[in-house]
C-alpha cells in the first residue's frame, strides 16, 4: 500500500529566517495582507518583517485584530479589510491564532460564503499565496492543512481542513519566540509534545511521521526546561521551534487521536 506525505511548499528555519525569506514573497504579489495581533505587532520580529518587505519593494496592510482564538466575526472583518486594501497575498505572524485566521480569510476571499459553510467539508480551491511565521513553538499551523475557527452564534470550535490551507511558505525563525513568557513557552511546547505523541500513536502513523514524532519528543524533553529557565537561550528556542515544526508536519500526515479530538467539544 502506498502512502503520501505533504507539507508547506517551502520552509525557511533558523535565526534570520524572516529577513532571508522575504525575497521569496516577491513572486507572491505586490501587496501583503499581514494578519496578526496587537501584541505581536509591537515585537522586534514584526519590525524585521515589515522592514524586509519595504526593502524588497513589497507594500503591505496590517490587520492586527486577532484577539485570542479566532472566530467568524474576526474572519469576516479580515475579509473586508483584505478586499478594501487590494492586497494579493497574505502573511500570518504570531501564534496559531493569527496563522489559522490567515487561512480562513484566504478561503473566504477566494471561495466566498461564510466560514461555517466549510465545516465538515474538504476545502478546495485556488487561494491567494500564504506565508506563515510562528512566534511560538507550539501549534505547527505553519505546516498543516487545518484551521480552527469558532462559530460565534453556535459557540462551536470548527476544525476546517483542506490541502489548499497549507501555507506556501513556512518561516520558522527562533528569534521570534525569544520574548515569549514562561507560561506561553511551557503551554505551547506541551501542545507540540501532545501533537508528537498523538501522531506517533495514531492509526494513520507511518515511518516518515514516526521519525518526526520521536525527534520532536526528544527535543522538547531536552530543551523545554532550558528555555523555560532561560528564555534568552537561543539554542533552546531554536530546538523547540524545530520540534513544533516536526510535530506539525507529523499531525498533518498522521492526524491526531482522542486528546485533540476531545479538546474542541
């Protein structure tokens, strides 16, 4: 029996990845729609991003209205802003929430309707190009075909899926997570650890995902205590960023188990 394995079209990782990857975005379009939150927009990694965009002649519009886990109201607001600003590709920078929101905005801008229309369906279509820049080492959303959006009317966290939701460019710069406080460092790393264990024990596991899962577990057990005690330790931050990336690629292909299956309800 054959198996398939897929992830983001291209991945940049390591210190300085944000600045070095922006040249790739010149082929995405002329104006970027940056999806983020207000706290992230004050960080040095965000400044690095907009500085690099300007240096490469790429215009941008900032949408910093992702406050907490994204819901359909945030997504609709983002769609309106995207269309009014005449952007032609998207960048999500922040934790899993801005990256998830970027994916949902891209879907509605291309396919129309309400985001709740896509619950329980395999999303397909040609979306605007997307670049994902995580500032936490946790969800791995930069390399997955999933997005989680809350239906505010029904109070349901919708898991939406489709290969078209995979970002075209994943940029994992460990410097972006240096300012993460202890609580965020721990909780996001434990999310990545759970991804790694679930994908390893999943019935859909395969040799490629097993290797990624085991590697992620090893990195997290070794480097989370170090990053927790000393958030400025660049090696520990880098190892956790890679672990979250590995775990994200693993769940993208092997899925999760009952832990995440129960988390939304």
